[in-house]
C-alpha cells in the first residue's frame, strides 16, 4: 500500500474543497479519509483546506498550521464540527527526559514543542468557534504496530 497519494472521493457531495486534490500523507490519513467518505455520521469533511495561525516557540514568528481534517459530524448530542489531527502516539506524548543530548532526542523535543504550540493555538481557535479539536493516534484508529 502507498503511504502518500491522491484520494478518489466516493461521495463528492460531502467534500468541502477541491475534490480533485485530496492528498493523504500517510496510511492513517487514508484510513480516516475512507471513514469520512463512507460514514453516514459524517455530514461534510475537508482535508488541509484551511489554516490556523500560530506562533512558533522556536523562532517566535507567526506560522500557518494546516490541520489534517475538518469534519461536520452527527453525534448523540447533535451536530458538531471537529478539527482533526492524525499523529503517531509517540509524537503526542512529551519525550522522556534523557541524560544524553543526542540529535534524535533534540529533534524529538523540538517536534513536540512545535506540535504542542500548534495544538494549543488550534484548541483555542476551535473553542472560539464552538468546534472541537481532536488528535487521533494509531490507537484511536485501531491500527496495530
């Protein structure tokens, strides 16, 4: 299976964006796209069709964060709009403190710090709009390693 590619929509009327340019960047994103496309609970969805501005902790400049998905979904409590990020569990958790400052460890710390800032900005952005910000990992998607 390819890990990147262009997704062909089945239910084009549910997609909000350019239906000819729906790109997945991982098999996990592809799995989520298929669910969005086929699930009756998903009323509409989009992939990387908008951005949320945030300030990077590394350079203190404004950057643009393109969340993986925005979906409008029917839940038990009514309709909700979710902004969804798909990430590996190891990128969602803060790296364990290590005594040796290896390049790998420094990179993990930087990646986590930037992601945390993006997600904090996204959470507030969503809260201001009465949306829900969620991060799905391989556990949530039912993917075994």
